[in-house]
């Protein structure tokens, strides 16, 4: 009887598989140089780029919001100032007849003393502080944009104001009422004075 070696079942045979070693070190031990990061570094770079883009977008949106708020605040302030100026003008328009009465009282000597003078002075000082100025006095050059002529006694060469029936008023730079005046020629004495002054200077 001959002894035979047992046959090995192919299933039972263990096959040695190759071993793969991945070196994840960032620095090459042989050269000492930094190795490229590969896929992980690329992914991290993409995430950083995405984060930077989001930050830039949010920053731009915030700047737009700030600009819109600044514009809204400026418009609101302008509208507020416009409403205040409009309300002030309405009140002063209602007080103009009172000022006309005070002018007539002053012409008749009623404001030379007494309590009415004190009230008139306080009222005029208050309106002056709010920017109200009076214009239109005899001898001023006639300006059709500022003066309403009810009578013309001059030749029209160099018209000046003769008599003032109603004073004109400005509120700031805005004319809120024209002056009602008569128009005449300048006084020859007033015209000769500047000429005499010029000849004396020569």
C-alpha cells in the first residue's frame, strides 16, 4: 500500500494578498519637503473658497442695507425739515396782517412807548430769529420780482420805490410776500451825491 500525499483543496489554500501602505505624512522623511495635500487639501481649499464667497456676498448685502438705511434717514430728515419750514411759513402768513397793523401804528406814533411797543418788539424779534426779514423801503431800486407797483409816476429810466403801502417779507431765501409800492424817479439830490463824491475823490 503506497502512501499518497493528501490533495489540497483549492478553497483551503491561503493566498497572500499584497499589503498597501499609505504614507499620510505631510513632510517627506527623505527630502524634508512638504508634500502636496492631495484630495483632502483640494476639498479644504474648495470649502475655504466657498466660505470666502459667502462672506463676500454677505458683506455686499450688508453694505447695500447700510446705504439704503442712510438714504432713508437722509430723506426722512429732509422731509421733516420741509414740514417744519412749511408749518412755519403758514404761521407767519397768518401773522403778516398783524405786522402790517404794527407798521401803521408805528407810522402814527403809537409804538413810541407803552406796553404795545414791548409786545411789538418781542414779536418782531421772535420772527427775525426764525429768519423773517422785511424789505421794500422808499428809495430802493424797483424790482418787479420783489415789488408790486400800484402806481408809476416816473419816466421808467431808473425806477425807484416812492411810497410803500405794504412791506414785503422773506423767510430765509424765499419771498413769501411782495411789497406793494409806488414807483417814481430817483431824487436828483441822491443821484448827484455819488457823482460829487467821485469828483471829490479825483
